């Protein structure tokens, strides 16, 4: 039987779309299934302000009634205005090792993107770099992913390349393992950095959460505005994401750097909650929440997804100072290892810093694109 592609139009079809990973990874011990409730919330156009500036569509692939895979596509107006380009994103890509189904899904996404006047399709993601994960893992250790990073079968790479997609940017994940001690290279310079007059590295003020979140948004938009993949966030979208993050944020892991009282940078580190989420199989109810609360106490790994310093202050060692403070907080909680991700392949200064601290560039992710 031929493969048919069906647009997702009903709540039942959305449920089927969200459960495709449970079929693809049913025998894979490394997969961490996203919480179904959060995924439904993400796609709810009445609740998620991302949809106020983006158009999207979801599809399922079937053969003889059996679901083989899924894909989604979106056009983000903010991205295209910021970069003056005509790009449509594809993502939420999950499919069996079936060349016909893969080609049909990708072609449907391409046609939808082209039909809206775009020139390029880019992905895979969830949907863009502002969301949970971005890129396809193509090299390194294919083990359990940390929170917010993708995981995929090896055959996805061939499926995308057979469709004519080519890599446009590689993203690196660096792992740093310690014995609970700051790297020697950092110790040699940290006193000099922290003694700089007017420099303060302070924790996030949880009592003024949304005011502080607004400050972080301003820093984020300014620090990353010219970075590849950046898409600006408006107040509504950042507030939406910040609200979801509030329960995950440890103020000692969200640091703001100030110079003479003016914010000049920030860093965000989060415990690797995937260690606690993995056994839940995507469900908090009826007893998943209790398992999660018990398991999160045993987390001994973290991820730093964001760190930025205003361009005019990037040679002051502020990034080193924030890493140092983060390590101190992590060691106090029994966390002695973690991941810094993702780092652009051409971000030479940051890649050199992480290598100098003894980091291991242990995973590579790739973003693909092709003309439509």
C-alpha cells in the first residue's frame, strides 16, 4: 500500500501525533519522552503566544491505516523579519526506517512551506532555536540526551540527505566532568576577574521573578541578536516560557552580571531533569509526579543552555566569573558534571574556552536546509 499523509485536524489526531515517539523509541533505553501535557500546551494556539507570530501545520504518515511517522512545519514571522529571509521550519520529525514514508513527510512539509512564498526549508527542530530542541544528532555519544537536547535514530541523517537537505550549521555539546574542583586554568585567573572594581555576579531574585525575567529577556535579545539562529522574543512569549521555567530555576544557577550597577550579562544552568523524567514515559499522572519529585533529589548532572555578555564587555572575563560561580553552586548540591550546549561550530572563542577547561566535545548536532 502507498503512504498517505494526513493533516492533523482533531484532538484525537493530535494525540496520535504526540504519541508517535512512543512507537519509534519503544525499545530504546535512551529515549526521554516529553510530557504529553506540555506538548499539548505548546500546540494550543489559544495559550501559546508563539502562534501569534507563526503559522504551523502538523501531519501524520499512514500506510494501510497504520501510523508510520509525523512531521510539522511552521513559518515564523519574527525570524524572517529579523534576518530578512524567507525560511520555513520543519520539525517534530519522527518516522520509521521507511524511505517512502520519510520522503512523503518531507515533501509535504516542503510543499506547504513553498506554497506560502518561502524560499528555504530548515530543520529539524521543535520548531526553532527558541524552543525545546534544535538540530539532528549526527556524531558523538548516542546516549540519553540532557534536558532540552534532541535524540534521534541514526537513520534520520540518511533520510534527510536523500531528500536533498544539506547541513547549514553544526552545533556542539561539550561535557565537563570534575572531581568537585574548579579547573586549574580557571583558578589562575578568577581572583583577578572578581576583583575588578564594580563587577558583581549575583543570583536571580526570585521574589521579583517577572521583573528579573524581563531583564534577562533584554539581555538575551541584545547579546544574541547577531548570532546565527537567533529569533527575538516579545514580552508575551518570553513571559510564557519564563512561567514554565519558574519551577525549574535555582536562583544560584541563574546569574546576572553587573558592572557599576548596570546588567551586562547572564547565564542559565539547569539540573538535568531528564534523569528524573525518563522513567515517567511522558506521563505525570497518576503517580508520575511523585516519582519525579523523588528522583529529582538524586540528580548529579546539569546543563548550561544560555550564557551571554554584552559585546562591549566580552573581554573582561565575565563569562569565566559566571562559570566559576555556577560551579561553586553545583558542587554544593553534589553536581560535579554537566553539559554546555549548544555551541555554534564557528563560535571559536567559546569552543576554545571549553576545550581549555578540559571539556570533551562529545556530541554534534546538525541543522539542515534546502531550497524549496
